[in-house]
C-alpha cells in the first residue's frame, strides 16, 4: 500500500540529463538524426513536465512516467542477427540484441528490419517533438530503435511478429514503420519487460503510403513494464488504411496515446483499445483522429473491463480541419465495471472546423446487464461462465474488420485471463 501511494504522490521536476550520457548518445548518428535530436533538445529545454490540471493528465500522475536519467548506462549498441525462417519474427531486446528471421518471400520482396540509427527514416515527422514533453524527451535521448520497411507494392501474406522486451536501463525506445505505396502488411507487436521496476518512454511512428494497408495489433502482456508511456502516431496518405487495436491485461501503470493523421483523400483510420485489468492497475488511453484531407474517415472504439480497484481513463479527440470536407468520424467508449471499487472515466471531444461532415461521439459506463446475465444463466451457464461470455463478446466485437492474424493474436493473448476472471466471479 505504501509503495502504491508513493508512486502516485511523488513530485518530480524536469530532470537534468547527465553530461556523461550526452557525451555518447547520438555521437554516431547520421546527419538527419542528429538534426532531429538537436530540434528535440531545444524543445525539451523549453518544455515543462505536464501537470494534472489538464484533463489529459488528470487521472494519472505525469511524474510517475519520468525515467531515472541518472541511471543511464554507457553506450552499448545492440547486436543484430539476421536469418531466414518459416515465419516473420523480430525479437528486440532493448539495449542488447535484435534477432530478425524473415521468410523467403519477405527477403525476396525486400522487407527491411534493422537498427533505426542506420535507416533513412525521418524521425519526428509523424510524432512531433511539439506533441508533448515525453515526445521531445524521447526524440532527444533515444538510444535503442528499430526500423521496419515494407517496400512499395509488396503485399505480405504472412504477418510480422514483433516482440519488444524493454529494459529500465535503456528507457527511451523508438520504432519507425514504413508501409510504402500500394503495400500491405500485418504487424503483431507484443511489449514485455525484463525489469518490473522503472519507467519506459516508447514511441512508434507509422507512415502508411498511398493505397497501402496496415493491420497492427499491439499487446501489453501481464509482464508489461511497471510504468510505460507509449506514443503511437500514424500518418495515412491517399486511399491508405490503418487498422490498429491495442490491448492490455498487464499490471502497473500505462499511458498510451494513439493518433491517426488522415493526410490524404479517402484515408481511413480505425483505432480500437481494449483493457481488462484488476488489482490496482491504472491505465490511461488518449486517442486523436486528425482529419486534414477531404473524404477521409475514422472510427474509434474503446472498451474497458475493470475489477478490484483498477482505474481506467479514456480521452478521445476528433479534429476536422476546414480543408477536410465530406469526412466521417466516429468514436465510442464503454466501461464495464465488475467491482464497486473500480473507477472509470471517459471524455469524448470534438473540434470541427467544417460543417460538411458526419461526426458522432459517445461514452457509457455501467455494470453487468442483469437481464442479459439472467438470460445466459437460464440457458445452463454458471454466473462465471456467463460473465466470461459477455466479456469475450465485447472483445470479439472490437476485432471485427481486422485480419484473422490480428484477431487470433489478441484472442490468444487473453486466454489466461478467462480462468482468472471466472475465479473472481465464483
């Protein structure tokens, strides 16, 4: 109890980065990355640690997510290993090793996975240093990053499994995914941790080209980092599509920001989040659908299932620029409370600069529907089985429209939870 209270009451100011860290970070960078770091450093010097006055941070303490920069290790460029296999698998041990195994199809078609420091990716073009304190801090100080590129016109039949194991000694992690024009890919991303004590600040930039399609599943497992701040930004060009579902069943504290910038005509962004958490877990999801181009469409659905004293907050923003005529945008957040002690907050927002659009938003928080529960139990199910069926149905609803690989990935990740949920309800 004391540790929990300290974690949520500690006051932290913006840390001064040790000179010994700055003496090596970025020293081997190519010019375009060095410039990005310089821009971020300037922004970081101006930025202040967020306060809990703004509603985006009202339900989580920003200070908890600040890494201890005094414990940063000396330079240790990770080792890369590349081979061919019968599946596309990438294992990234942050600060240590990158293992890449690609199928013959992926290798032949030119799929690229490697150290972000060696890539031509223009970091900071999707997730900007002006997006926030943590975004500027990461772009300045990141030391471990990977680049994943699917060349133009390549349509991968097999998904890419991306397993990321974070380490508190290397708290700044960065990913850049580039799905070029006309390409299509499925990425199954699983984030875990080798240390349950410490904070990780992670950024994923996703560039979806014209007529490209990306199905992206992100799972924070039960062994997820104790504290994780994750910013996922996507830029979607003309006729491009991104379908993203992020789910968590982990412990600790998680703040995840997801944004889709619809930069091209008829671009589509589909962002969905699912959380089933218990104990004293705190999660905070913030989504942003930014319509810039006309005839773009977006949809956001969020579902949370809360047990014990879990706390969930969800803030969703739809912004439609004056230039974005004939757009459609929707968002809905729903929370299912399985405990009287759990807390849930949902804040949908609209910023619309154009009247020629279709847009809606909503939020709901409640307990189990007694009539629905009675109906299921009248068919021979126990109370625990009925509750499990209701929760499973909530998850299956979110997975509608995703590739079978993403659906299977998310469903299998939640299988250990059904027994846990049943035991709580017996």
